[in-house]
């Protein structure tokens, strides 16, 4: 494993972070534990979760993933950097979601209880809540940090200009500052290269991209004309299956994947390993958040850490996917 400084902080994390959103719905607890064991054996010391996980879960199951992670961490909490998120809908009341002071203060306590810990290392806004004033959110997060419930704070799914605004407000108000961004980033979704990554570089923010394999599409295992019977692009993950299909299951993406398979094949490496190595090769990237629904899937992804892409091969991958720097940011 390789390790890197987490943006401007004094913290060091593994360059691969284990994502957990399949745990508790697509992946049973015993399999989830094997996935965490396998990642830990390989030196992964950074775990990402969220209060709303499992992915695609209904209100009846939200929180289950944090409970699974909390049980696995029992007795070894201090060996891991633990990140979670809030903002998603956690209950029936209108205030059981969002980035209001009321919800964030409730949400952190509920996450800590499920995770069976007194603190998280990184507390992230899962998305941008435009209906709550930024100052209110920043003050609530500052309270959480000052009470020792979170060591650092970060954001996910923020547009660059909103993050820039938030950084300015926290500096003006002398509040805890965001130290990281968690954006979607892969060979089929490169929009963050235009504004968010330059901002992160200027502000020395840690960048921890999710979805590096486009939910598995960049393993090359799917065919456009053959609907999968299980996994990320099906109802196994509830309504999220539809979301992933809408994001990636298109003729254009499948044609690109054929090109990418050819490029990866030139070096004798799998498309999965090459795609993840491409994300890690971006100097802005601190740690890539990988996902798995079975422990054996980690073999290829964990091995990507040692794959240094030849600059000519990287240039070909960049060139073959340049169109994905632009497009509909909502898809
Ligand atoms: N902040 C956010 O809004 C947000 C959004 C999404 C994810 N995340 C975080 O990022 C983590 C990772 O995201 P992701 O799961 O979408 O990452 P990903 O790496 O793009 O996709 C992982 C999925 O690809 C398939 N896969 C992976 N390795 C494989 C292999 N070797 N062979 C065949 N299939 C393989 C598996 O799906 P199947 O087995 O189902 O095919 C696996 O669950 C999440 O767990 C979560 O912590 C955050």
C-alpha cells in the first residue's frame, strides 16, 4: 500500500479508501466483513461510509451500513481513519435531512452511536443543501469539531463555486474549514478536471474520488445488449440501479469502453486495474474510494496501487475520454 498526506492536514491515509455502500443490502454482513478484512490485510486504513447507506436502501434500512462497520471496528477503532457523511434523508420529519444546525447535530450523534465510536476522523456533507444558509451549516460543523466528535470536515458532490464560497465564509467567521472533497471521478466522468480540481490544488484540499470504476462498468464485464442479472445496474440495489443505468448504460459509454479495453490490453493489464491506476495517476488525487460486492473483486483493484501508468498509455486514455470532461453534470 502507499500512503499520502491528507491535503493540508497532518493526517496520512492509504491511497485506497474502502467504500462501504454495498454493505447491508447488496452485500450481507459476513461478506462485508470479509471485504473489510481483505482490504485491511492489504494495508487500507481509510474507510468511507454514510448515514444513509446501504445504497438504494429504503428508510427502513438506512443506517445499517454504519452498524456493520461499527461492529467490525470493535476493538480496533484506533487503527483506522473513519469517514462518514450526513445530509441524506434519515427519518420521516422534514428536518430529518439536510444541512441545518438541528439535523447535523442530531445526525452526528446518531452516526457515532451506530459506528460504536466517540469520534469520526472525517465528517462530510454528502451533498450541497441549498435551502440552508451556508453560515448555519458551517457553524454547526464547527460545533461538532469543537466537541471532538469529528476531527476534520469535508464535502461531497459540491460545485466548485459553492465550495469556494464556503471556504471564504469559514475563513471570515474563523470556523473549522473543509479539508477535503469527495467527487465522482472516472474515465467516463471527468468534469471535475475543469474547476473543482484546480480549486482543490489552490486550497490544498484532499481529493478522494468515488466511483472510480463507474460502478463496475470500467471492469469491462458488462455488455450493452445483455442486461445484467445482478449487481449495481439492477434492482439488487433498489432504486439506485436505475440511477446507475441512467448515468452510464449508454451506447456511447460502451463504445468508449471497447476503445479503452484495447488501450489497456496493449500493456497486458485489465481494464479495471488500468482505470483505477488512471484515477490515482492524477496528482490531485489523494486516495481513491473503491467498492466491492465480493472480496475477490478487490484483487484487481488493490493491485492497481502498484501500476505506474506509462505516460504514453496515460495520454492515450486521456485522449480517448476527453469528451467526458464536458456534458450534463446532473447525469
Ligand atoms: N459521495 C457520494 O455521493 C458517493 C457516491 C457513490 C459512492 N461513494 C463512495 O465510494 C465508494 C465506492 O463507489 P463505487 O462502489 O461506485 O466504486 P466503483 O469502484 O466505481 O464500483 C464498485 C463496484 O464495481 C464492481 N466491481 C469492482 N471491482 C470489480 C472487479 N474486480 N470485477 C468485477 N466487478 C467489480 C462491483 O459491483 P457489482 O458487483 O455490483 O457489479 C463493485 O461494487 C462507495 O462504497 C461509497 O463509499 C460515494
